[in-house]
């Protein structure tokens, strides 16, 4: 590896470390409670060194959220969420709930930031508006495909169910953070989805894995 390549690799590694530290700190104290000085200190670099990668706290928050979205998209892809009948997406929601039990820091991050972002002046305000719209519309499309394929009960309101599932996922995460032993997130999500299906979402020996 050349000196230039080593420099690029070192820069990428440092950027990834900054995003990791910011994710953990934003999850603990929120965007408003965290400072760039604290993040720099946690990373073992100067404030100027942090600014080289992220000039503002807002740009760092954007990178944190983009990384989480990228990981979720990749996880859905690995879980085979495609398919014309929509069931892959619905199974992917259960798998995501399973995965979330292994990453409490990320769950805390979204719980804190989504609450803060209720203020219109918050830098993530529009992000969460867009995110919820994307999740609701994607879930509705999956349900509609399942309906067209004959997998849904006849009287299911697809759009209302998509809103309910989105709210359920977020509400479960908050309850799980408070008392993880009392809340089985994937089981509750699976049960709610199966309430609108004509058959079980998974075969008996085909449970979602934590990935």
C-alpha cells in the first residue's frame, strides 16, 4: 500500500470512528446535549481535527443518520426483502426488530433524536418527517402487494395498517429500552403483522435471525 493509500485508509478509519462516537454520545445525551469538544476528546483528536472531517455538528448528525439508514438498507437486502408478493418486506420488519435488540445504542439514538426533532428548528426535523413518510409508504406498498397476491385478509385497510406498524415499531423500541426483559419486540411485530395475514408469516422452523 502506498503512502497516499495509507493516508486515505487512515482518514476513512478516523471518520468511521468519529461517526461511531457521535452515535453513542447523541444516543446518551441527545444532539442538543452533545458538544463537538466532547466528541473530539472521545476520539482522541483535536477540535480542529474533528472539523477537518465534519465542519459542524449538523454535518456530523447527518452522517450519523445516513450511516444508520445505509446499514438498514443493506440488512433488508441481505434478508431477501424483495419479491413481488410483499412478504419479504414484512419478514424484514421482524428481522429488523430482532436486530435492534442487539444495538441498544442505536435504538437510544433514534428515541432521543426523534423526540428532540419535534421542534421545527432541530436540524433533524425534516429528516424524521421524510423518514416516517418513507417507512409508511414502503410498508403500505408491501402490504398492497401482499393483498394483491391474496395473502391479506379481505377487510384490511392497507394505509392505516402501515401507520399502525410504523407507530408500533417506534413505541416498542422505547418500551424495550426502559425494560428489555418485559418486551419481546420481534414477537410483538410478527404477531401484529400476522393479524392481517391469511397464513403465518414464517414457517414453524424459519424464525428471523439477529443479524
